[in-house]
C-alpha cells in the first residue's frame, strides 16, 4: 500500500493519504491513551486518597523501589547480561539480578536474549521491539511475559547466571 500515489482514490472516493492520516491519528491517540491514561489515573487516585490511604512515606517508597528496579534492569539485565560490559562480584551480580527481576519483565536470560536479538536486527524484520510490528503485538508480548512471572527453571537459571 505504500507504493500508491497520494491522489489514488479508494472505494467511495476517499483518498489514500486521507485514510492513512486518519489511521495514524487514531493510532497515536490510542498510544497516548494507553501510556498516559494509567499515569494520570494513578496521580488522580493519589490525590484523592492523600492522608487517608496514601502518605508521603508511600511516595518515597514508590520512588525508591522504582529507582532500584530501574537500576536492576538497566545495569543488570541490559549492561551486564546483554552487552557484557562488566563482570561484577557474584554478590553484586545477584543483587542486580534480583532488582531486575522485581520489575516483572521476565526471566533475566530471556530478557537478555530478546534484547540481543533486538540489537542485531534493529528496525528490520524480526526485531522483537519493532514499532513496525504494531502496538497490539507489543501488548500481547507484554501479556505473555506477565503471565509467566515465575520461570520454570528458576534454580537452574540462577545457578547458570551466577556461575
């Protein structure tokens, strides 16, 4: 469909470019709703529940846990496992992997393998993080990761990573 000229009419006299722009706007609106909607709903709930069920200590705990799990993913999963940019002491390695696993992004080795494949095929066919594949494929991939929170071979995975 990309090879169609802009002036080519589809059924009903609607121009291809007009249809493409409408779909693009709808797609962007959906992405915005799905990404920003939960954040705004969370902020609204915090404001409504402030001093009744949510206190300043809860916010500090939220921000602290977010920072630690983000470090586990970025330093542990991404830099240490995917790129192998450093070799930490086994205790630090264990800590980074535990923090990364708290993000619920799946098993560490599976995450690293998928991300390595992403770097090898970035923005081409077969890229697991490709926006070309579509938003709904991203949702399905995320759902399948969330459904498999506990890897079948947790002990074997941990011993392989830590060795």
